[in-house]
């Protein structure tokens, strides 16, 4: 029984460490997510913040309605990257229901942070 307790304790500590890592990644990018939200809200239909990709990577979704809003969302994303020092690592596109979604994985090299930004058409 004593060995079982130690094992549970060790697993609990590992789980807490993983959770702490996820929370730290979110805290690290929260200010930049606020900047992107403030830039995007005047030109898109909605901003959905509480997203998380596999591994706990923070994710934000800009919801657009039509080509004009989509173009504005991409302009805002360019302004955001320039203002906050983010670079684009990878871009993906996919069909989602009746619309489409493009995902851009961003990297902030000075602080080794990652953020996924989705532009979703409804």
C-alpha cells in the first residue's frame, strides 16, 4: 500500500507540473491576445478567445462574415504581428461546416511563445 501512495503522489505532481506549464503559456500570451482582440473587434463579427490546441497551446479565433471582413482580419493580423514581434511559422486551411477556416501558427522568438490564430468564415 505504501508504494501505491508514493506512485499516486508522483503522478499527481507530474499532472500539476503539466497544468502549471499550460497556465504559464496562457499567461505569457494573454496580453498579446488582448491586443489582437482590441484590433480585430471593430472589423470582424466576433473574437473567440478560450481555445486550446493539443499540448495546451493558446488559440484565438477571429470570426468573419464575408470577404470584406476576412480581408480586414488578415490586415489586422499583419498589424498585430508587426506590433508585437510575432512571426508566422505555418498556415493551414480547411473546410468547416458551411464555411472555411484558415489557421496560422505564430511564434514570438524573443520570449519563445506560440499562439495559433484562426480566421473562420461563417
